[in-house]
C-alpha cells in the first residue's frame, strides 16, 4: 500500500470516543474550522459530546464491545458521514494497532502514530526490549516472549522480591499485581492473566522490580512526519490510587533543571527509536535518584492539559496539524516552560465507600466559571446520566499560576466552589488531597493516597448554628423566589404578613441524628433567627445559580444551596453539608405520633376537606389539603383513630399553628 499520503489535509474529523476527551477534541477541531462527527452508544443518546458535534452516528448498544470498541461500526460511521480522519482520544481503541490499520485501509487519516509504531511501543514488553537496545534506562525485569509459569517464577526470583506482575497490553492500572514473596507469585500470575485477558484480550505478562515508594514522572513528546521530534517537558503524576493517576502537575516539582533536561532527553531518545509521529508520552518511575522507563502511551493522555498550560501549546491542534502532514510549528529551543499547572480528575465515585462508582442522573452541575487560570474540561452537563458502562470520569479541573503554591490554591478554590448533586463525586476528596501537608510539601510517593485514606475520605462534618441558619435562609430564599415570580404579589416584602410579629419553626436532622430547631421571627421590624442558644439578626438576598447572600448579625456570607424535596445541600464557609428538613407537613410518621391536633404548619389556604367528622381513619388517611406557596400539602391522620372535629372550611386562610382538625386515637 502507498503510505506517502498517510497524513494529509482533511476537513471532516470523526472522534472515536466519548465523554470529556471527545468534547475536548471537538472544541479544538471546530476552532480549526473542521467539521466534527461524534459517535455514540445507546446509553449515550443524550450525551454532551453528541450535542457538541456537527453530526453524530449511533454505533450500537451500550456495551463498549458493541459500540466504542467496534472497529467495523466506527469505519462505517466515517463512511456514512464523509469523515476523512479519525481521532481516537484516549482509552478505548486509542492504542489499538488493528484500528489504526483499519482506518488506513478505509483511506481515513488516523490522528496518531502508524500501526507499526503502535505495535512496537504499545506492548509494554515490546517497548522495553526496544528501549533496552536504544540505551534508555529500564526498571530491571523480564519482558520476554515465554509465558510459562516456570519462566515467570524463575524471572521473579532473579529480579528479587518485591516484584510487579504486569499485563503487557495493560492500561489504566489494570492487570497489575504487587508480589512480595515467592508464595504469592503463582496466584498473582493467574489472576493478572485473567484480568488482562478480559480487559485487553491479551494475557501476556511481564515482571518488573517493584520500586518501593516511587514517583511517576512522564514526558510529553510529539513528532511530525518530517522527522522532527520534540519533548514538551515533564509531568509528575505520583498521586495515584490503584496505579491510576488522580492529580497530575507540570513541571515536576521534584526535578531540577539538569534532571529535567536528562529525563526529557531520555524521552526523546525513546520516541526517536521508532521515529515517532504524533503525540505520545514516555512514562518513568523514579526511586528519588534515577528514572526508569516503564512504558510509552502512543496517544494523547488524560493529563495533557497541564502541559498545554505551561507551554501555551494546544496539543490537539498540534496532533491535527501533524495529521495534516504539516511540520511542527516550533523547534525544541522555542518551547518555553512558564509557571505551574495542576489537574484533578473529577469522578462519579464515592471515596467513603471504597471509591465505588456512582451512577445516576446529574441533578445539579455547578462548576465555577473558568476564568483567570482555571480551566475545566467536562464531558457532562446538568441532567446528563452517568451510566455504569464506562469510565466514571466526569471532568477535569486544571489550574495554572506562576508558582506551584498558587496553582494549588487556585485549583482548590475551584474544587471548593463546585456543587454536583445526583451522583456522588470525589470533589471533596480531591480538595482534601490537594491541600494535604505532604502534597503541599511535595513529600509524596505513589502510596500516599492509600496510606492517608482515612484523612482524605472524611465523613461529612456536623452543621453548626451557622449552617442551621443558612438552611432556613435557603428555604426562605426559595419560597420568596417562588412568590416574587408572581407580579404584584402581596408577599413581596419579606415575611408572610406585613403586620405583627410571627414565628416559624424549622427542624433539621443530619442522618439519623437528633432534630435541631431554628426559629424564624419576622413581620414588623428586623427578622431574627434563633437556635435556642443564640439569636441572630438575619437577612437573606437571593443571588444567582443557587447561591444567595446570608447576613447574620451584620456579616454577609455567600452560601450555595440545593433543595431537593426535603433534602438540603449547603455549601458554606465551613464546607459542605447535607441536611434533612423534617417535614413540616407531617409526612414523616415519627414526627406525628402522639399529636392529636392537626395544625397548619405554615400559613395557607384550605383548599379541600377530604374526610368527614366522626369517621374512623387509618393511620396516614388524608384529612384536608392546604395550599401554601402554590404547593398543595395534604395533612394526614398521625395514627389510626376517629376524626373528632374539623375546625376549618374550604377557602379559609389560616395562620401557622392554627388548629385545623382533631383526631382521637383508636381505643383498644
Ligand atoms: P494511563 O493511566 O494509561 O497511563 P491516562 O492517564 O491517559 O493513561 O489514562 C487513560 C485511562 O483513562 C484509560 O486507560 C481508561 O481507564 C480511562 N478512560 C478511557 N476512556 C475514557 C473516557 N472516554 N473518559 C474518561 N476516561 C477514560
Ligand atoms: P498502565 O498502562 O496501567 O498505566 P504503567 O506501567 O504505566 O501501567 O504503571 C502504572 C503505575 O504503576 C505507574 O504510574 C506507577 O505508579 C506504578 N508502577 C509501574 N511500574 C512500577 C514499578 N516497576 N515499580 C513501582 N511502581 C510501578
Ligand atoms: Mg501508564
């Protein structure tokens, strides 16, 4: 086959991926004037990347094998939309040489290296053999063809324990086992093989010396089809959990200028060994003194934005230019390192439950505005579903600043200002990790997260008086927003009635904890909030995007709130809180037991009487309906008994606390 035009100019790009990276690639492709084609599975019909692209093609069922990993359907999607090139993103088929070859056979430009380069570097074993020849320092180990157990265990003995058993085709930290003694080896080999076979369809293993408490340092490289190859500095990705990166930064705060040049030169040598074309990453582990090659990723990496922020280069743009057949726009000595960048991966997962993925619909998605050094690469929006089929990474938040300290502060502030509800996220965990003393001081290794887990995945804090007041403020602000949408509402001024002093009691609970009460006093004169021990002068003014200003005793603070039925989420100066608003309408049976008088929990209008005096009612039977703030609330029998009296009629306007009905408990 003629390879002379492997890379050539194109106008339509198909992105063979989903989520954050598909959106990221579409953004740059569009800015370069390209037409973009998204692909999606049945589970992703409403996904963000689908709506961003100019065109989108359904690949098939949710299972990746039937959709994002299905080479035939991807090629067919390109044919149907007239796409001339394919960007594989990361994960999925991004390092699959057969896919690169299939693209070529279909006369599509593959945005990445050639299938041959991928084959040479894509397997960890193959690439190590190659690097050995090229004189790149390696972690000592076995990366031969023979896979019988005797060979593998002999190699492990020679290398010396602890060793790391790795899937040669591995990625994403899968198919990897630390083995500390000879006795653990055989079961580790069996299970690593099984995992590798299932995840990558290839069960070949290699064995490496396990470097204790290492750092992960990697170098971004990019080559063009004219023989130019550049290194774009290094990233440090030492903060990992289960061999998966969590926080990444550039440059590495561990290296000095001489060490930086040394590792970058080693990376250029590594990529140069295959005359590499496209964006790639050379990964090393470091024992604190030296760096050792572990693998090459022949694709764009999740953490590429930190490199973009310190170099000012758009790596996707450069990937596309290389794919057009252009030369790289800069030479090595024109690449400058500026400031510091740090990235956190936002996942739908629960750090308090062993990082179990959290699936469901994103009900609230409020991320801070991406301004002044803060960048957000998201793949999801409010209302999107997080399905169990794919990686649960929702977004990446990346901060740049002149110094590492300032970049950490900026990113932390960004994380602290994010409110995501509906699925559980690791955002509070990321914030705790980023501000951990050892992270600030850069005294870290790849085991830090595991060791410090108890301090990082904290259970939620208990609300103080401030949060209780903020909870009332959130409810009042929401109710007020509801009435104020009605023109000429008589309730536009704060409070229910313009005359007299009135009180309203709110009760909240955290989990199964005790009820905590706050009394709001309003009407003529200033409003106050009382928690029993303290009384505060109180004002609330609604803001935007679920935020409002709460003024307590003259100090104004910004509070973010999400009210979902009776569940309140609050973010205050003290952190994040989840409170349950104990149903003032008595929907919760335990709150009602023993109360034989049915009282109006709020001022309102009686709109329906649903039971007759003298009748016998089951527990929970409807008695009457009250309309409050245009919401109907049905008051129910708190226990089984006889409806002794109804003390109101339809149309009555009743005050909070007014006795509306009385139920007599059933005698034995
Ligand atoms: P690695 O961990 O392999 O060194 P990266 O940090 O770039 O490299 O992570 C790539 C990993 O991201 C994949 O192995 C996979 O677990 C995950 N992934 C793959 N596809 C997606 C996607 N579309 N969205 C989010 N994460 C993905
Ligand atoms: P993957 O393809 O899953 O990214 P890697 O070979 O890059 O696999 O390893 C993933 C992570 O595991 C590394 O970032 C590093 O933290 C750790 N690791 C890999 N090899 C070694 C080793 N020999 N000693 C100690 N840690 C290692
Ligand atoms: Mg890796």
